């Protein structure tokens, strides 16, 4: 018997397995022509949504690429900070400076910035789409 699993994949299973396990538990529906059309429509909608997200991420990446964000921090001798600049601080500075809302989880720092100066930071916006910005830490 052909059934459509709730994850929108069609598989061929034994009749007894479908009737006694998959269908009663709501894990699958019978592969009728109507259900097949619903599955195809959902797949097209998902593909369209992903294409829109990719286009939006590419646009955002071109906006952010090679921009400089300045963060003021208190520092002691030799340019060492009293604390550190984290991804959260960078996300707030990007929103304040460029007007772009970036999630702190998307900002990839190998370790927090602990000295004055300029650091290259990568922001991953979508799988395969990222932008590099410069974070300039100044005493303030």
C-alpha cells in the first residue's frame, strides 16, 4: 500500500503495517490523488519559502559586507579591555549603527574581543550566505 508520511514523503509499505500502525497513530495518510496533490503543494510552498529566505539573506549580506561597526569599551593599560566584547554587544552595535537586526547566534567569534583595535567578524545569515564586518573597539 502506498502511504504519505506526515513528513511529506511517499513510501510503499505492507498493508498490515499501514492499517495497524501508521494510519491509526496519525503518522501517515493514504496516498489518494487528493493527498498527493496536497503533498506536492506543500513541497512547492516550502521551496518558494526557502528561495525567498535565500534572496533576503543575500540582500542582507550585501548590505553588511565590509561595513565597520564601532564599539566603545573601557580599557586599561596596553589596550586591554575591562571585560570583553561579545557577540551580543556586536549584534546591538550592528542594529544601532546599520539598522539591521542580527541574531547574536549568527555572529561567529572564535573568542570574545579583549583588546582595543579592529577585528574581522563573520555573520552567517543563511546556509552558504555570510558577510564579514569589521568591529572597531575604541576606548570610551
